[in-house]
C-alpha cells in the first residue's frame, strides 16, 4: 500500500494530505493540478486567452479565405488558357502549405519556451511574430508590379506565420486548462476551439463585407488588403490583453520545483520516447480537427466558388452561419463534458460525423445550390462542434504540466503539417485529376476515421474535481 504524502499549496495556510489513487496505465502522466484549487480564477484571464487566440488564428485563416483573390494577384495564369484559374489556385494553396513546414519547428521551440518561461511569455512572443508576418502580406506588391518577387514576399510571410502559429495551441490550451477550477476543465478547454471558431467567424465576416462593399475591380486594386490590415490594427489589443494574463499556479509550482532542483530537465527526444503513446493518440485526434478546419471550413469558399460555381458572397454567408452556430454549441457541450464521459461524447461525435459526410456531399454535388450548401454545412458543423468541445481538454490531459505545452505542440503541429498543410492543394488536385467534386468528402472521411481510431485509445482521467495531487513526474523540458 502506498503511503500518504503532502502536497504544498493545496489548502490555505498549510498542506493537504492526499492518497495516491490507482491510475490506468495510459494516464500515468495525468494529474489533477491540485494547486488550482487555491487560485482565484479571473474571468479576465480566460477572456484574454480566448480573444488573443481568436486574433492569432484570424491572421492565419484570413490568408486561406482570400485564396480566390490572392491567386489572381500574386501568381501567373495558365499561358495556354488565361481564363483557367485552377493553376493559380494550385500555386496559392501550395504557398499556403509552405508555412506548415515551419509549424513543428515553431511548436517545439515555442513550446519549450512556454514550458520554461511561462504560458504568458510564449503567447506574447507568438503575437509579436504574427504581427510581422501579417504586415508583410498587407504591404506586399503584386505580380503585376514586381513579377516573380511577389510570391517570395508571400512565402516569407507564410513561413513566419507558420512558425508563430505553431506555438499558439500548446501555450493557450495549457493556460486555459491550468486556470480551470475543479470540475470545469471541459468547459474551459472548449474555449480554445471556440476561439478558433470566432476567428473563422470574423474572417468570414471580413470576406463578406469586402465582397459586398467593393466592386471586383476595387478588390483587385486595393480592397483585398483591408482584412489583413485589420489584423495589424488589432495586434496592439492582443499584445495588451496577453501581457495582463495571470500565470497558472500549477506552472508556478513547476518553476519552483525546477529552481529548487526537485525536477530534472528532459530533452525533446526523451519527451517523445516517454510520451510516445500520448503523442500518437493526440496526433490522431488532431488529424480530425485539421481536416475539419482546413477543408470543411477554410476551403469552403474556394470549393463553392471554383468547383460548385456558387457566388462568393453566398459561400461567405454559409461559412459565417456555420461558424456562428459552432461558437454557441461548442462551449455548451464543453460544459456537458464535465458531467458525462468525455470519451463517449468524443466517439459519438466522430461516428456521427463519419456517417453523414458521404450522403451529404453526394446530395450537395448533385445539383449544387446555396440552400444545399447551407444545410450540408450546418449538419457537419453540429458534429464538429461536439468534437471540438472535448478535443482541447483531452489533448491537455494527455500530458503533465512539466511538458504540457511542448507535448501538445509536437502532437498538434506534426499532424497539422502532414494532413493540413497541403490539404487544400491535394483536394484541388484530386478534383482536377478525377473530375469528381466529391474529393473533399473523401479526404475528410479519411481524417475522421483516423481520429475515431485514436479515440478508442483515449481514457478519461479521474474527475478533475478531486483535490488530490498527481504522482511526482519529475521532468521538465530542456533543448537538445
């Protein structure tokens, strides 16, 4: 029988006795972050994390939203058929994918930075890097002005954007989970993906407004820069709110243990070795999230306008409707996941998601209309919202706080690089090669199936409301 021990910081003015509980092997690294029970959780901290996350992802997503316009401004047309825009779309989506090569690098380096210097410091750095990237795109000259130099500006911006975004998920998710009061991890964690959905909503709104307010010629001349300029204008707001975020108590305890010599540093390769199973399971879940974001949402405008030949304005409106519904539904199911089995919600959402994709897209492509597109998007969004509501929390619970930012960043960005970076390019190529408008559905179905497989290996930890401490996982990351 294990002996009782003491854990500092569990009760005001003293120590709290705790009994180690038997843990399932898969969750031997999970912990209750019991130090959180004494930290006053400020709503301002959560709002700051969510708004900052939404602003970061707006900058990243708005590039993808503007692909149909950017493709005509920064890349040459097919010399044999100047009216054929598919080559331009292919080149633009390829440049969009280039940034994903930097995401694992940014995820690892910024993840290590977040685990060593703090969640707040990492998020401020991410915002600063993103500001430089978005400025490059906003001020970039077009192909008509400088020729082949124009795409180089975009490539450089995408590389920097990818590096910065690589560190966003790990830092902001760790902050939200570690600030969550007992019994509310699911609700707090759901706001990570809600922040991304809000970014989708703002980006779609910006796209809709510029297509409504400006003529096509004005868009091509100068108005295309406005959504990117908006990202620059909101950077000071993002920096301000992130500089005023409180550091979680559990991370302060990790820093104190490291300073006192109670923990040893762990290199990247050792993190991968000791957390290999958690990383693989996390990657499986991320693949589903990735294909959902980059195909079901971001690629929607390109798919609707180029393949289905629907008006761009209608595509943006459908995109906004889906994002708005998800922004409401995701936190609701996040709260529900604190009362029911999160794994059951996860598996139910993925099974339903997988079941509806083929019939919905077959119906949509058999005589496309805006009404069909709207219904398809709303049904798909319902299942994605349930999945998103538990995704971030389950990802965070895979890793202990000492390596949480690094572990999540590695799992997240490796999967996103492979399955998200060139997703739009692959789907566009498949549509052209096969002549089938069903290519997006098949790609998403493949990603959802991998996520469902990973879900079978997820095990829920003990309820987070238990005021008990974790086993002594005496590790913290260090560079190789």
